[in-house]
């Protein structure tokens, strides 16, 4: 149930949202849109001959030993998407920046936002957290274009939380110490935020339009903080995750499991409808020792075909990531939808995204994507022959019930992916 503060925020936002985005049915006429979006990202591209399924659109299979073979139990819940090119970024940095944004500056309809943040403003404005970002070894190189996948607008990075314990504390702080302690904490925070809001609004009236735009971005962030502080939990706090060093290479499996569980918990508790789990970052030096690797992932991603042992190490690392993506789908399947309509997997759109295509060539051509969960007519392998990945981002918006004709740079093409949305 929405608090009065959330209801008021939703009512105030509604006229603006109606101007910005219409609603449409998901995928097929009359089908409801997905209720939630969960993005999973992993770095350093792929080797296509080890990634691509065999067969056609509906009779495809994952060959033995291939990267996607661990997803065989999920085959009929997937849309495997091949043949999409990035037209607004190339190589590691350019691909990372374009992956969820398709470029576009402040003058474009999406203002350079990543698709998760664009949707969070439209479907999550009244939620406790418009979006939540969970990272795994995302901070050891600092915050920059290589280490971030989300943008609130062009040039404005959104930072994932790399520590599961800190993420847990943020999510469940008001549940610690009992109801009285939570009430005192909310009262204290409310007085500080209200005072700041009055001063900022007064300033807004006295400055020029360009400065007002900057201030409005700050106010948007402030509203998000207020919602996270004052909304009520719809479920109890689970056990806190272990204290793990978020910068330790050997902690990656435990960190990823903890962050994945927190993301699903946030969706199940109604804290947010938009979440992301980011495994490391482009040019990632992580050594997947638990998957049999002895060298860094980025180094292995450039192994030539004649370096068969190194190529196999890369494939083993990527198969492990596919296994973890399958585990995420299993967790969603085993978690009931809080509205009582099946499982979270039935009502959540899940996107596995990468920032490059061929890792050896450093190009963003035929970049691999996998969609799962609340997708139309699943169990298909779709090949698009070099189409702009802007169409995928448009389809993601439409599957979430938000009308869009372009995403990012509008010169890269209009419309969604045929057969998707």
C-alpha cells in the first residue's frame, strides 16, 4: 500500500508522465506490461562461435560446451538476441557508455539517460527507491565511463553499491532497532529535508533557467531520498549478508550471490521496480579462478583461436556467468509475485547485457543480449543482421508499458525489434 507521501508524489508526477510517455500493451495485444525490470550485465564481449546457438528461430539449441549451454533448462523462457550493432559507441569505453543509453545528449528525447533510469522515472517515481543498483567489483578503478553502466542523463553517472552489507543497510535501515527507533529516525530526517527543500525552492525562483535545470536534477534526487526514507516496508528484513571485502577478487562468487539475492528481495518487497546487478566492468581484470582461470578475464577475452587453452579458459568463465544468470532466473521463479500472479519471473523483464560483440576485434557489432521472464512468445533465437540496438532499448521500454519510438540518438533508427515489441 502506498503511503500518503507516495500517493501525493504520484499524483503530482502523473500529468508530466502523461506528456512524456504513453502506455502500451506488452508484446501482444491485450497482454499486460512487465511490472519490473532487472538488468544483469557482464563485461568484455564474447567469442561468437562459442556463444551462438545452433538451429533456427524456434528449433535452436545450445551446443555442448558452448557459453550458453548452462541455460538449456531455461531455453523456453528466453529470447536470445543476436545481430545488434551499437551505432553510438565502439570498443570498450564506447560500448560501455552506449550499452544502455545508445548515446544521445541532453537535447534528445531520453536526455542521454540509460534505459533503466529512463524507465525508473516513469514507472518508479512513487516507489521507495525509483531504482537500485548492485555492483560486484565495480569500484576498484573508481567511478568513470569504464566502470559504470547507468546514467541519469548524459554525463551523469549512477553508481552501484559494491558492498552487499551497505546495500542491505540502505534497504532495511528503518527495520533495525524496532518501530520506535525507526519512527525517531524518520522524524529527524524529515525535519532536515523539509528545511533544505524550502531553501532550494526559494533559490529556484531567483536564478536563471540554465541553473534551474541543474537545481531540478538535484530536486529529483532529493525526492528519491525522501521516498526511500519515509515509505514503509512491505516485508520484514531478511538476515544481513556476511561482511565481505567488496574489492577482493576471490569474493566475487559470494558477492554476486549476495547482490543477486538483495536485488530480488528489493523487487519482491516492493521497494523498487527497477534494479540492476553489474558484474565488474569493461576491461575487467577479474580472475575467474573458481571457473578454472589463471589469467584475468580481459586478457583471456583477447585470446586468438590458435591459443586454444586460453580460449577455453574464457569460455569456462563465460559459462560460469551463464550459470549465475540461470541461478538468478531460478531465484525469480521461486519467489512469488507479491500481487499473487505467479512468480516474479512471470512478471519481471530480465535483460542480460554486454558492452561489446567480438572481444578480440574490439567492436560493438553483433553484441549478444538475452531477454527472459516477462517476454512475448519466448523460446526463440532472433537474428537481426546488424540492426541498431536502439531498437532493443525501444522494445524494453514498450515491454515495460512505456511508449517510445526512439531511444538515445534518434538518428540511429526508430521502432522496436520485430517480433518483440
